[in-house]
């Protein structure tokens, strides 16, 4: 299959492809999504085939606004969902709500709930408006790989697997949306993401953490994700001296290592280094692209230094934890 890169100023071919049941990768404010008509089971199955995605991993439907969500909800919209939508849509927030039967089982992974969000990116919103139906779209990468934040990263994973990629430049946020189950009281954080938990709490009060038990109601909860080809070693410390000692030990074990760390950490004695910046927002923005770039150098291991769990720091920590094969606490 030939993969065509589309100009973002002319989305006619992309909308036509979606109408015909084909796949289109496109940018959102979080990461690039791999989109299909969310109400067509046959179209959505192509997402799972292209990504190699497990069938029990539900998808997120993308709509324009609450008016686009309402026809998908069984019964009335939970009050917490309504409040969160009013505060944060469009944006990097996904709400899990009771699902109407019109949503294909393959989207919901057979659950009685569905995850829905309204993206805040002009290309994504134009595609939704042009199709005039919800778009199902997980991240546009081979399942388990780091999520793509550029069209080039999508092409690296998906060339020959999908027909179209819309190139909209680098995404703004850099990690996926925050997913909140609004069918529980209090609401449950299923996946930390581009909206900090503190912001959720400012609207709905208490936010409980998912227990890890029961069915998987949102993507990113069950399987190893976000991993490059090289093994990832997660170092939980911000003390330069302690990290330096760990790097020496890891260099003896893995040979050349690549370092991904906040500003202020010196590069390893052998290997490459990349910066996460000096705050959680820059870390989220840079994380996946930096991991992919370091992986291109075929290091023995990629060492990621991160501790924070405040704001977007929690999402960064979650992604590193999912990608890591080893965790070190000096």
C-alpha cells in the first residue's frame, strides 16, 4: 500500500477517504491519531489491523462538542461529565460515559461505556466536521511504540500500512489526553494526560485513582506502551550526583547509553543526550519525539530521568513507567 502525505490546507481527500472507510492519520493537540469512521465497524477494524492493537483495548471517539457527544450517550450525560466538558472542551480531556448500542462493539471493546473527547486542533476538527460523524482515533503508531508527535514519526511506523497522513507539524501537548471515568462517584482517573489532575479536581472535587482491577475502560491501562526498540531504564531521582553514579553503572552493563533528562544533567560518558526542558509542560511536549530520536542511534539502553508527578508531570511519569523495562531508585 502506498502512503500519501497530504497537505493540511486541502483536506478533501482525507474526508473522502474517511467516508469510504479508509484510514487517515492526522494531528491533534496531543499526538497524531489514526482515524476511521467511528460508527463503521469495518472501518474501525482496519485501525486494529494497521496498529497490531489488541482487540480488548477500547478506542476514543472524537467529536466537535457536547452536541456531538449527546447522541452517543445512553440515558442522560453524567453531571460530572457535563461539568468537565463545559470547563475543558475542546481540549486534552476524554470522558468515559454510558454508551448507546449504535457505537460498534469493536470501538468499545464490548463494554457498556465509551470514551469520547473533543480535540482542540483545526485539522482534527475540520475532519470531524467534514465527515459529520465521530472519528475513532488511537495514536498513529504501531501498538506499543512511542506515540507520534510529527508526521515523520507516523510515517516511520505506518508507511505501507495506511493510505493517508495529514502533515500538520509537531503537536502542541505531546502526550495523550487525560481519561476520566464519569460513570463512577467520585470520578475515576483512568489515564493521566494533557490535563492535570489538579485541574480536574478544581471542577469536580475528589478524583479517585483507577484500581487496576476489572475491565479496561480506556486505552493505555493494560499493555506495555510507548516503548522504543532499546530498553528503557527509568531513574527516579533529580540529584545530579546520584544519577551520574547510576549512569556509570549502567554504562558498564549496557555499553553505550542515551540519556533523556531535565535541564542541568550532564551527558553520559558515552552516548547521546536529549533534554526534557525545565518544567512538566516542556517534558510532555518533548518526551516521545526525544525517545524516538535517541533510539535512532541504537544505544544499548535509553536512560530516562524523571520524578515529578504534579501537573503534566504525572502524565510524563505514567508514560515512562509504561515504557520502562527497569526502574532504578538511587
